[in-house]
C-alpha cells in the first residue's frame, strides 16, 4: 500500500480516504482526509474529498466550508463549485447555489445535463434552463 511506502504522502492519505468512503466507512475516511490536509493544508482535492464525506454525514455546513476552501485554493475546480451549489441548495441558500452553478457552467460546459437533472427540485425549471442557456451563449 502507498502509505506503507510513504506515510508522509498527502496523496496516499487522500486516496485511502476515498477508498474508505467507497467502503462506507465515513469516519475513517474523514480521518484520512484530515491526515492528508495536516500534511498539506493547500491540497485542494483533499479539501473537496473531505467535503464529500462531511456531506454524506449530513454535516452540510462543514462540507460547504471544505468546498469553499477547495475553490479558494483552486478556483478552477469545477466539481468543487458543483458541490458548493448542491450543498447550498440543500441548506436553502439559493443565491449561493446559483453562484456555484454559474461557476460550474463557466468552467465545464459538459456538466449542463447533470445540472438540469440534479437541480430541478431546487430551482424553477424555467429559471434553471435560462441559467444553463445563458452559459451556453456566453463567452466561451
């Protein structure tokens, strides 16, 4: 295992966290992502992955903070913006949700269908379609 080879590797700890998350062991996953971030506090992917686990644990405000940390470190991380939008939707913050969606669409046009599918319960269908359409016709 990578950790046996290099226990000081934040990438290895983050990978272990992802594996533990996939095995439905969220508390252990959270500890592994935490260790990755202890070794490298600027590791954007580990912040995002920590947010995913926190979201699965329904700790939405903490998850949102982790996603915000992710995009502060890497503003081009489209998946983190998507996670900000979804978590904001769950928390009832429509303004922050729309802001996140705009960033996702600006960064990754391939996510339009996922946005249309995943956010229809959080925003009026016409408003959502207009948001996606606006991104399609905006500067590319």
